[in-house]
């Protein structure tokens, strides 16, 4: 994956797990069906900071991170928009999970892993942060502590900080690689 090593950011945002600077260039746009039945495109998030979060319902860190990401998005008051992407799962399983763990952002279905493969996702959870023009700027291949990030500070760093200053670290959480 195209990541760079840690660089300086405000002390309030540093700890163990990092959102690392993305250096591998643009990711492909996509359109996927959502659990609500509507097709949703990444391009519909243009003009806003976007968080693209790849997960699976069988992945314990993913299950814990989705509600934290929902709280973060709520605190962001529309300045950060989230798209969660369930990777290679049966639609009904994802819908049941979302009914039990509701979120206020779209949950998309990457049934055949086409988007995960195109974005070179090999570990779940994996999260990308995109500038308003949809250029990826940050990535993490682990659960991230969204409850410990101030959305205004986060948005300022993503929107205005030079790329070489973008690494945000948060306390370590495990991630899962491979299949079940």
C-alpha cells in the first residue's frame, strides 16, 4: 500500500495507531449498491472530506469501529461524510448487522471484492480519508479511535495541512487480515 512514515501533527492527535499519509495516488471512483437498495457513488461525496471505510461483519474490530465512526460523523455535523463498504458478504447478513448496529451513513455492498481489490485493501478494517476533491490523503489498516478525534481539528488538518504533515496517531487496536 502507498503510505509514508509518521510526520508531525498537533500533539492532541498523537498516540499509537496512525492514519498514515497516502502516497500511492488517486484511487478509482466507484458506485455500489447500499443496504437500503440505492446505488451510491463515491463521486457523490465530491466537495466534502470523505471517509471510505472497508469492513466485514465477522471482523470484531470492525464491529467495534462502526459505532465510533458513526459518533464521529455525527460530531462532524456534515463536514466529514462516511461511506462504509462491506467486503464480500451476503446482503442479508450485512442488513441484519446494520439493523442491530444502526449507523447514519450509507453502508455499501462490495459483493465480489471488486472495489476492495481496486483499492488494494488486504486488511480489515481499512479506512481511507479523502480530500474534498476525492484525492486520498490518509489511510489506516487497523481500527481507529474515532471517539478521540475532534472533527473540527481533523477537518482542518485534512483540508489545509500540506500532505507531508498528515499523520494522525491514536491508541493501538488490533486488525484482522485475510478471511474468516
